[in-house]
């Protein structure tokens, strides 16, 4: 069981690094056409899209020019990791 939890936590950490890579690449126009960005986009967009759609239901997020979906995903992954550690 402990090995399984360790693997899940490692996968969450790798996914967080991919999210960070996507965020950094999105800030630099040159990197938005790179393979790293395409790879990160391909892995993260299926998870970020439902969160973004959910947040856009609220007027405060619809008016804001900042996409908070990545921040919410980091929060959800942090809570999930801590809950997993707590349960084991």
C-alpha cells in the first residue's frame, strides 16, 4: 500500500512540474510554438478545461482576465496529496 501511495504522490509531483512548464511557456511567445508547450498542453488541458468551465459559471471569474484554473488545480492536487498521506 505504501508503494502505491508513493507512486501516486510521485505522479502528482511530475504533473505539477508539467503544469509549471506550461505556465512558463505560456508567458513567453517564442515557447508557445515549442514541443514542450504542445506536450504540456496535451497533458494538462483535459484536466484544466472542466475546471475552467466550472469557474466561468461564476461572474467574478468571468470578468477577470486571469485564468485561475491552474491555481485551483494546484490547490486540489495539494489537498488530494495531503489527504492521501493522512489516510495512510
